[in-house]
C-alpha cells in the first residue's frame, strides 16, 4: 500500500490506494491508461471542489467575516472609549476598567460550552443573526449609561449576547468545508479580528470628534457601532444556511459531491445526529483541552493588542487621537500575518510547528515591551506581538477543528472548547495591564511571556500525542483488513480518520 498525502496546507490526513494496479495478465499500457484516467479524474475532482468552495466563500464566509468584524469592533470599542473620556465621565477609579472588561468575559463564558448544542437544534440561519441583533442593541445601549455600575451590567449582558456567535460560525464552517480547506477558511474568518482593530481605531477616532450638546464623544462610539451591527445582522436571516444539505445556493450535484467527499475524508456533515455519548467522549478528551492551551495563549496576546494597544501607545507620550490611529498598526501587521498563516503551515508542513513559530514571534515582542521604554522599540514590539498573536489565531482554531472532525460531536465540541479557552484568556488579559503599573506594564507583558511559553510547550506535547494516536489507528485498521479468496487485501483505510498535526 502506498500513502498519498492529499489536501492543501490546511490538512495532513492521508488516504490509501491499491499500489499494484497491474494484476497478473495486465499489460503495461493498460496500467498506464488506468493511471492516466485516475490522474484525469483527480484533476476534475479538485476543480469541482474548488468551484464548490468558492460558492461557499461568496455566500457564507464573506458575510461571516463582515459580521465578525462588527463583533470584534463592538467588544473592543471600550478600549477606544476609555481613551476619549469614559473613565472620567463615569467616575471610574483604580482598576474599574479592568473589572468591566473581565465582566464581559464572565457573561461570554456563562453559556459558551452549550451554545453549539442550541445552534444544532435551532439552526445557524436563525440563531446567529438573532445574536447579532442582540449584541448590537446592547452595544448601543452602552452609550446611554451614566454610572460605572450600569457599565458593569452592560458588559455582562454584552458578553451573554455575543456568546455562541464565534463557536457557531466555526461549527457551520466545519459542516461546509472539507478538512483540506478548513484551516485556511477559519484563518480568513479570524482575519476579522485584526481588521476590526484596523478600521475601528480610525473610525472610532472620527466618531469621537462629533460635537453634540448632550452626547459625549465616547457615547457616539458605542451608539453608532451598535446600530450598524443591528442593520447588518438582519441580512443574516437571508444569507446564512444550516448545513450543505439545506443550502439553497448549492445545486443537487454540489450537495451530493460534498457529502461524498466528506465521507471519504472521514468526517461527517452537519445533518448528522449529535449524540450525547459522542459529545461526552469528545469533552473528556485531554488532548483537545491541552491543544487549546495554545489558543489560550495566542488570544491573550491578541487581546493585549486589541483592547490595550491604544492605552499602551498613549503612555508612550502620544495624544489620544494619535493613539487611536496608531493602534491600527500592530493590528494591520496581524491582518497580514493571518493572510499568510495558511502558507506558513504549508511551508512548515505542519500546524504545530507553524503555530510554535507564531507564538515565538509574539514572545519576542513581549520581551521587547517589558525590556525597554524606547518608543521605536516598543512600537516594534507591539507589531511583533500583533503579528505572532494574530498569526496563531489564523492557525490554532482551524487546527483544533480539522484535527477533531471525525463526528459532528467532535466538530461541535472542538469549536466550542476552542472559543471557550480563547475567551477564558480574557480573565487574564483584562487584569494584567493595571493603571498602577504604568508606563512599562511589567506585570502584563511578563504574564504574556509565561503564557506564550506555555503555548509552545502545548504544541509540542499535542504533536507527540497525535503521532502516537495515528499509529494506533493504523494498527487497528491493519488488523481489521479483510483477506479475500484470491489473495487480494481489502482495506477501509481510504475512509479512515487521522489527526492532523
């Protein structure tokens, strides 16, 4: 048997062909004709897969990216509001801002683990647009509050309203895309995070200069961004689909093709039943939880850039307006890094190594930030932090879902746990950049250094575990091979599942 690697940079699973196409009595030219026909059919299948994926890109992925840009902008707008007077107007002191950002995480995680099970029952086409409308309304209502207690309450509600959106998008992407294309598409989806920072900084800066006799500058940021989200979310009822079998924009041939393709690669589609036994098994897998430690670390780095970059830059001596504009720079570096994340995986020929390099880049940036107060060096450090953090965001979530997609329960649990761990990092990142630690922020950058080292270690351990599990799967399939009377060997390995590392 001969192993053939298939897929793009997003996967590393294998299938097996019968290596001896020339049976006794078969002429050499007959074998060459068989090989030629096989190559032709493979090229046709690849072209058909690309055509199918482009349809999904235009219909599902583009809208998901737009809505996620608004999602990230709405949750991160509090960082811009802080710079333009939020704390003074609400009478916030000491670490009240850190408490507010932490309360968002409390609300977000309160229902996160169960969100995909609700989505599977209700359907993405109904649930996700509804969530967008809810968090848009809550974001806008932050613009009419008058006390810090009201801000604390709104941050909890905002987290609860956003809960389930990211995990739900990741789940339906795993339904529509084959494993060979999933990591790249998930990376494109997470491109929305740095894009939100790139656009929201200058946008919020412009909004904050609106002069109104009763509405404060920071209130405009919340009100207008929330209303934009509500309008865009309404279109989701007509755009988002539950899974390929129900997708109105796909032809019957497209549906049959992707169902057959996903069965061949060892993953199941979104119409499959979500069983409690499979869910319990997936939740109890230590490897999944361990590999998401890398997601925890990279999300902490991204949060440092997305929420605290305006403040970190402001403490370097720049004005509020300059800080808002310049905060787009590390996020712009991160956006480029996410675009290149799939190519990094391809060059490294593995997810774990590409992810380790991303975390290493962010680690270097954190070391620069904690080591010096030199302005150019710290700006460069922020750019490295954004580059490495967002590059990891373009690798780890897709890797988690790609590597755990044998059943619909695996995909549902992997996407939920990935988002849960990434969001849980907010408990850390929200409380490490303290007003009492200005301007160097030694505590914050030192904690990031520790988390990034932990993430690299998690990548190594996960890779070793996946290799061991793949060998065990190969042994099981070899033992289950069926010998036929004519001496040939039948093997179901062509439909076998392999962990992608």
